[in-house]
C-alpha cells in the first residue's frame, strides 16, 4: 500500500509541475519565441513524463518542431512567435 500511495503522490506532483510548465510556456512564448522556448519545453516535459526514453528526445524535438512549423507556418499561415530582441534576431537568422 505504501508504494501505491507514494506513486499517487508522485503522479499529482508531476501533473501539477506539468501544469506550471505549460503555464510558463504560454507566458514566455511571445517574449522568447517559438524557436528558442519550444525545445526546452518539450525536453522538460518528456523528462517529467518518462525518463527512460532519453535517447529519443532529440528526434522527438526535431519532429515536433518541424511538424508545428509546417502545419501552422506553411499550411495554415499562422505566424509563430519570434520573440523580442536577440530572440527575434535568432528566429530571423534561422529562417522562421
């Protein structure tokens, strides 16, 4: 029983942490920009959810970034946030 109670506590802690992570992502997306913030968000969320699959993280980040860019940027013509200052310059330099 003690293991199950500890696992339930961990699940709630992870869910709460994921919620704060999502909230932080939403708040920081416009000033920092999609290209800079999204890889950090995906990596952190993947590590929070499942630590055993660390080798798949780089591939997953690249696939998600490319899919979002194609779907929103090219197919739906929705501009992705470029950020402000140096983040904007970096987004422009990398072609976003």
